């Protein structure tokens, strides 16, 4: 019982803090996305790949506040079932897309 209690404590305190810090570090990807799509004229495969990675990371970063709210709210989802499905699908896709 102690293990599940400490795991729940970590999930509601440390996990949102680490998610918030990773969210703030990921925001410069919007600048990278603009750089890759607007300023580089020659679209080589590496540029296309890097712009896709920046896009996926930016999408993940934009949805991260909903996940942080869920964790801080004692695992009580308040955004509706459709938002839950979308967030789960995007989280799964963004975490596995770069490795395909």
C-alpha cells in the first residue's frame, strides 16, 4: 500500500513539474519550424525531416498543459471524452512517430 501511495504522490507533484519544465524548453521549436519552412529555400530531405520533428514536438508541447492540469487535478479529467481521446491519440502518435 505504501508503494502505491508514494507513486500517486509522485504522479501529482513531480510529474507536473517535470512536464512544465519540458514544455518551457520545447517552445523554441516554433522558431525552428518557422526557420525550416520559411527561410530555407531548398527543401532537402534533412530539412523536411527536421521540420516534421519540430511540428510534432510543437503539437506535443501545445497539448501538454491539458495533461499537466489532469495530473494536478488528482487525475480528474474535466475536458470531456472527445478531448481525452484526441490527447491520448496525439500523445501516442508523437511519442512513436520519430521512431517509425
